[in-house]
C-alpha cells in the first residue's frame, strides 16, 4: 500500500452558476464567485479546519476580469496563509494540468493540501458594459490590483495565421472538423448529424446539472437546423455547436493527502483518488502541423494517460471530454476506439453547461468526482487548450491505484518538422491551381456567406493559406458546404485579390 502521506485525494468540490438573468444587482466579480466556490468545496469536505492546512492556491486564469494575483486576494478573504500562490495562463487544458501537478506535489512530499479555483463573470461584464456601467468604478469590483482584462496580440496566433485571418477559435476549429470529415469518408450532412446528436445528448446531461448555464434539453434537429436564434457562424458549425463563453460560473476543488484527510476526520465517502495523468503540446501555429484530420498532442495524452493507469478505454466508467466544438470529442472518441453514439460528458458540454473560458474542465472534475462518489470506479477528464494545441488528461479513482500516484504532469512536445509542407504565398503572376486541404466559410449575422478561409496544396506540394475579402460571396460560394457537396479535395484556382494583395480570390478549376 502506498504511503498515505503521499497519496493524493480530492476531498471537497464546489461550483456555482450566478446571475443567469444578467441583472445589474446580481452581478458579482470573479473573485467573489471564487470565494463562494471555495467555501462550498470546504463545506463539501465537511471539515472547516482543514482549510488552514492549504499551502498552495492555484487559479485558472480569469479572462473576464483581470487580477494581478487572484490567489492571494482569495487567501485573504478565506483567512489563510498559503506558502505558494500562482495563476495559469489562458488555456482550457490547465484545470487537468494543475490538478495533476498538485497531486504530483503531494506525492513528492512537497505539499500537504492545495486549493484549485476558476471563476468567470463574462455574462455580467457584458451586461454592465452594455448598460454603460463600469464594473470597477460603478459596481465596486476589484481594481487594485485588478480591472478590465488586457489583450495580447500574440494570443491571436502566428504571423502566418494572422495574415490568413485564422485568429479566432470559431474559424480554426472548423478547419479540423472539415478535414476530419473528409478523412472519415463522411458526407457533410452525416458529419453534421453526428455533431448534432452529440450536442443534443450533452444538453440532456446539462439539464440535470444545477451549475449549468443553459439547463434546457435540445433535440438534434434543433441543434442542426440553421435559423433565427441558431445562425450559421463558420461552416459547418451553427451557433448551437459553439462554446458559450458569456457565463458567470465558478469552481473550486480541494486536494490533500489521504493522511491529512484522515487526520482531520474527513469521511471516507468524500475521498476520490487522483491517480495522475499526462500532458502534451503541439505547435501553436496550426499552419505548421502536418495534418488537420488529427491532433498528435491529443493522441499522445490519451494513450499515455491510460498507459500510466494500466487501463483500457473500455474500463473507464466515467468520461468527460472537452467540447468547445464537436471536432474535439469526435477526435477523442476515435482515439479511444469508442462507438459514435457514446456520450463523453457528465458535465454537459461547453454549449449547454457553459464554456467559462479556461475553467470548464475544473467543473468537469467536480462532475466526475460526484459520479465516483455515487459508485463508479474510475473516470477520465480530458482538457484541451489553444487550437488543439495543449492537451492534458487525468485519471480519478474511487479507490487508490496500486502504485499510488502514477501521473506524468510535465507535458511532452509533439510538434514535428516531419511531413510538414512548406508554406508560401500564392503566385503573383496568375491564378494558381491547387487542391483544397481544408476550408471554412464565415457567415454574417444576416445569414449570408461573408468570408472564406482556405488551406490548400499547390502543385509543387506547398501549402497555400489565406482569406478571401469580406463580402466576396463568389469566392465564398466556391468553398461553401451550403450545396451539400464536399469541399475538401476540390480543385480550385487561387489568385491575389485587390491592390493591397492581402486577400485571395478563389474560383473552381474546372
């Protein structure tokens, strides 16, 4: 039996939804929401005194309001004095990564108890600003240190991605979806139907989650049908298949050693063992990745996480997968060899539960803990950051792993230069023939195609990337799925458009 002083367990979890009506009076800043979540986690553990043993507080980066040091502010509110406080950068992989790291610290004897938190209030921020109310000046939100979030242009992507207009998740993830569909031999309508079934099932799960932002079940037909209230954003994803970041949600979990939990009298039915996990990072420049139909980092993480636990995917009782867009759970389902009709969430997914920016997977940890306490044996939480860039997964068990903590918290790099096509500009002289590698079309709020984004292969094997001019509906139609036909693999002719040469014009090659 592993040394109980170095055996990490989750002993308390807490989460909440706030201000779903988006009223001014109910608006509360993320720090206040994090405090409530932390107090709920302590109450869930059933031993208030244990909070004084917390030596580490780690916060997932809050994006809706800026804090120089949210963990220290939170410690002051809780009346505790941790020796270490830190805040992650932006990235949806962080909840699983910091849980794995906290468990590793306990297993190494470097920590006795850690509090992990995440909080967002984007719904309230948007409502207040829309009404001309300054959250800091007029509503008393923390501004010293703290205030409106700063913007870093480097977060948009590489210079090549920025030049191609690939600066938002809504534009980039469809590129992976459309290439995966082609690789699987699916027609566009088949892939959309799979996405809709997944998200309908997610909405059913969210309807039973008290912390869900939109706890209303939706049918697959509702999710797939484009119309008022469900406009097309970027093909093939209508609004209902996009994450919902405009939420007010917070979450906290307490991680300790088994010895400390028992020393404080925590009930055995509260304990959920952190077996450990694995992390990986791919190139942040999606245009330097060899294949849009897969994620090397995701594959590495899932394979290594299960290997560390000595498990096969069929032995998982509980699974919660990141779902900012349907392509992510689809890739996980394929990698794990699961059936297409599996429902890989016990939380509710980003579209229905809510997508509190980088914090979602810490809510997933809460959901998996609850299932394990109800009788499940082992569960896996998968978390994704960037553009399928950073991945982390962690295994949780109702009982301890035979070898104690078995995680590998430091991420490995899966970035490669092998099989990566050269990236170059289209020819200056004339329309250049190419084959579409992947593409997406963005729609305006009026429901008409607005702009296309293209990754193609030239005859010399080089990769050509770019964006069409906004309003160039002729080029957009060439790359659109609206006809129901396949776009990937289509032969096209690409030329520079306009005197500034910053956009592409696309026509069929036939």
